[in-house]
């Protein structure tokens, strides 16, 4: 199948084991993945090398899309309902093995290299043209996950993730993360540093301070304390937590007098 020789089309999507039929593209048939692997492995350079590599990449994408669409329409492979559980289990086992062996996407440095490359090439989530679409897709995906209670919304997964970030000291548990986040909110003028939110934040703080300094009296013993202190006091003595009353200045003396108790 060299030169300009062609072969009959044998499938609707014209892709057999990564073989691209020439009638689709007006070119000779090639095994694109094999050729790309050869170019990568041998460091082969020739005239118009980049054009050749880009062409092979384009054919791979076109073929993959056509093959995926065909399997979907025919309901075969991963789209075969009878194979769904088996495929899911196979993916789970493969992913677990990859994590343990640290290969593929789980190999050390692979994610970092891939991320840096997307930033450099401004592709994927770093493509300005796709940015809004990615954000909207993430929002919809997050809402769907929350509604179904899957992924990060599974309580056990959240617990494990929290323990793991604590152990590895990453994310919000990374050294200096809180300080960096605080500086960022100041720089960007968001959160409590947003002028629109400032009055609301201050009002909430005043309300909280006022509530904290309000006194409560234990209706069982007459002990007086603030809300936090009262909760600890009653819990340590196994006193029902509803046996308290709020006090404002003059009310304290009258309540104690009724109980026949003195201030403790």
C-alpha cells in the first residue's frame, strides 16, 4: 500500500486498526500512530517534518472521532449495555494499577509537564477562546455531581481527601497557603475586602460580638456564662442543653433570686 495505491473501503467509518483509507483523504494509506511513534523514537527529521507530523495528528483525531461515533451508533464496545459493568470494572482496575505502578498519567512529573505544556501552547483550559466554555462546563458538571451525590460530594471521599491533603501538606494545608490566600483577597479586593461587602461583614462581626458577650444562666445550677462557656459547662456536667435562659443586665439578679442562688 505504498505510493498512491488505494484499497477498497471495508467499513463505514473507514478505520481498521488505525489504518486510514486513501479514498477518505485523497492520500496513500498510513498507520498514523506507527509513523508518529517512529518520528518520536528515532528523532527523524526531514523536509516539511512539522507539516507531516501535524497531518498525522489531524488524521488520528478524525479517525478517532469517526470510530467513536460508529461505536456509539452501533451500541458496541463501551456503549454496549451488556458490557457497561465490565468496562467500568476494567477501568477501575486499570486506574488502580496505574496509580500503584506510577505509570501513564500517574507517572511522576507527567501531570506537571502536561500542565506546563498547555500553558505554554495556550491550549485546553488555557485557550482564551475556550475559557468561558470550560468554566461553564465545570459549573454544570459540579452542579450535576452535587445533585447526584457523586465524586467529591461523597462524604467518605471528602473525608479521605481532607486527610490526604493534611498528610501531604498541600492545598489549603500547604505552608503559607493561608497567608497567600489572604494577600490575594486584599490585592483583588474580594470577600471582606470588597467595598460592597464591607458593611455587611462589619454588621455581622458586631452582631457576633454582641451575641458572644450576652450572658446565659443555667436553670439547673444558676451558673452564668457566655453562650460558648455555658455549652461547655452543661455538657461537662451532663445537664440538658436546653436548661438555660438569656440574661440582660438587670435580669440576672431577678433570675438568681427566683432560683435562690448566688452568682457563681
